[in-house]
C-alpha cells in the first residue's frame, strides 16, 4: 500500500475517532447543574468540547503518524490499538467524573488498580475485556473499510478548519470570560479532561478590555449558573426545641495543642475540667479558611469554592436562625478575607466584619469588650449564639505592658532570619505569651457566663482554627498552610455544657472539626435527619466511635490523616505519603479502604 494512501486513510481514521471522542465527551456536560441559557456560555461548551477533543486526538495522531512507515497490517494493528485505548480511557473517565466530579488522576488509578477496595468480579473483568476488544475490532475494521474506499468524500481540510476554529474560538471566549469574571464560561471549563484554556488578563488590561470591578466582585457574587453543589441532601427533618441552649464558639487562631495546659492557658484549662477535652483533634485545615469552614459546615474544605460560588449558608446557621437565636459574631481579623461574610455568615444581617485596633492584641481586646457589651444588653428571652475568634497568637502579639511573659523571648519576629538551624525556644516563648494573653481575655468571657448563671445552659466549644508550626519537624517549616503534620493541624478541642459532663471513653480517638455541627444539630437543635445528609462528621456525644482517619485541607490540596501517616493529594491528583513528621514514606502504598471513603466524603455533596 502506497505511503500516501496510508496517510490519507489515517487522516480520515483520525477525524472519525475525534468525532467518536466528541460524542463520548458530551457525557461530561450532562452533569452540569444547568446548561447555560446565554449564547456565549453555550458556544463555549460546544467549541471547547470540539476543540479539546480535537487537540487531544491530534496529539495522539501526531505520535501515530510517524508509524505510517510500518507495514500496512502492523500499522493498522498499532493505530487501532492506540485509538481503542484512548477511547476506552475516555469512556472510563466519564464514569469517574460522574461519581466524583473530577477526572482520572494518579490517586484514582491507584485506587482502581490496587484491588484492595475495588474488587472486581471475574464477570466485570470479562465485560471490560470484551468491551475493549469490541472497540479494537471496530477500529481495525474501520481502517480496513477506509483503505478499501477511494477518498472522494468530504475533504479532510473542512474538518481540520472546524477543529482549529473551535479550538481558537473556545480559547478566545475564555480569555474574555476570565478578564470579565464571566462565570457561565469559567465554571464549565473543569468538565473537560486536561483542559487548560488560555487567559490574557495583562494583555486585556492594556487595552481596557477587562472589568476590574467584576473581578473584585467575583469572589463574593453568586453565580448566575449554579455550581455542582448538593448541600444539604434534601430538606432537613426537625422537631421542636422547647428550651434551646446557648452556644458559644471560642476559637483561637493558630493555636497549638501543646500550649493548652494549666500553665499556659489556666482559665480555659480550668473551664475545660467541667466538660470533655478531646486529645487527638485534627482541624479540617492547616489554614483559617478551611479550618473555620469545617467548624461551621461539617464538611471538608474541598467544598469551599462551591460554597463560596453559591453563597451557601451552613445549615447550622440556618437552623440557629430558624430557632430565633441572637447571633453575636465577634472576630479580630476581617471576615472578608477569607470571605466568611459570603459563606459562613452570608445570611447574617448587620454583620460585624472586624474589630478596631492597630494590632492583633488590641483588636482582641476590642473583640472581648464588644462581646461583653452585646451579651449584657441582648434580649435574654432568646437563645444566643456567640462566635469569638481571637487572633493574637497568629501574629505572636500581646500588649507591650503585658506582665505575664515567658522569658527569654524574641523581642520581635523577623521571618527573614529563620532557618532550619534556628533555635525555636525564643520564638516559642513569644508565641506562648500571646496565647496566655488570649487566655486572660477568654477568662472575662467565661466569668461572664458563670456570674450570669448562663454557664449551666451554654454549650461552649473551645478550639483553634489550625495549629502553628515552629520548625517542629526540623524541615524549616514556620507557621501554617504548608503541610498537614500535627504541628499545623492538631488543635485543642473542648466541649463543656449540658449533657456533656466528663466523657470517659473515646477521647483519644481521632476527632475533627467536621464533628461539631452534627453533634450540635442532633443533640441540641432538634435536627433528626441522618448526619450524612448535611455533614461528613460524627456525633461526639453518641456511642464511642473509633475513627481511623480524617481529612484536612489547604488552599490547593487535601490530606487523609491517620494515626501514623499523611496521604497528601495535590490539585491535579498527584500524591505523596508522609509520616507524621512530613518525611516521605518510601515504598508506602495508600490504604485504599480509607481512600475510597475519603473520596466519598469529598464528592458526596456534589450533584
């Protein structure tokens, strides 16, 4: 067979396979919560679908094109196999996407191929093998069919022009959409595998073709097209609550577990003796965004962007408002960064966005004064929810004249001088002093509950949003949001209040911020729905439940944390397994049973 004829046959074969892949990839968009009603959004989906499949097919075709020098039958076998494998992989990916709303990545492949969790039956393997064989036979027959016909039908260049036109059109549409925060376009780009459309904001800015205000509003405005979120799953079932208890979240930013003791935090420690202190509590994040998110939503931080896009209030806050709770939200740092005003407190009217002051310590003082004034003048006929969020340890800050200092300490923090050989003792003493200062402020709050007689009718949660590493693992990590070791995720966690008492069992098991909402909703707020319809957490006041793992998230990754390992998964699916000091565990394999359940947790509330 002439080389030119083989190339012509392969060209038509490639075009037909691109069309096959386009038909298969339509399935991704069946999971859009709502198809764009506007022309631009619909055009982007159509052009990106055609353009991306043509690009992927073209890359594969370019590789196979160099094999045309092989003998005809061998070439057909190789080309048919490559095309079959590509279509089969695309088909499998559509099933993965349907279940988890992300594409095949290394973690998914390990899960499927391990055999530890997904134990396929012989019939399943047989059907898969037969399906692949059927695709291959069709591909091989197609090659022979094309070679037996004279290529006089529609010209290949027409298809090439269509594919190129769609490729550039989708990228140009996305360039404009990215520069103008046009959500109907930008939200749908994740539905195609390996799709990374172009952006050119700097270029667009030069010519004034960018909407700066729209970009600023992008993080706080709700989407015109709903994102793939299904939270809660169905309407919650509730019963009347005759005498709702008061609830308080007393949260300390960047609070290490090892500084919660009678010496460093005497007031909070003494108050905790009347309740339950959970010794192995892991925050849902190594940063404020995902730590606070998990505390209020009972969900992994991986849902943050979907919640933000929808401005979806947590069911916990919704239930408080339904029961006519007075909400006292008092934070030191701003509630607009992260955008808690558009997530956790999106339905709270007249929200107090931050405390006044020139330093974290000063703002913490104002926070306490503000809460005391609010609490003393509230409507005492209604139940109260208080959220006090202190910030001084995050900045290693305390008043200059504060007298309860740990010495010797750094006079100031200079991050540029920190390295792996820096002695953390002086740094730690400054940090401990800032924690002690917050404890003095918390004493005023807890004493107010006692003197008013409200302590007996108030559930108090004392915890941190995340921990703060001071090079604990000797890998030059200082601060947080950089790994998922206990130094950055292990925080104090205390529950004190009615029907809690001093729990004796299960306090050493792993617990999580995800557990707070289901515990309160079930035991105090009259919610009778199954916990898994609105949370991935457990009831801490229920039967003792030994937990083997929890999830924690950062801005761009998440981790499955067990008693002795950390499986960290990046945004694109690559993973590494570490020990609890953040050293790679060479040769370690994921626990696929845990991983399967974790994937369910991060996908359960997606449509």
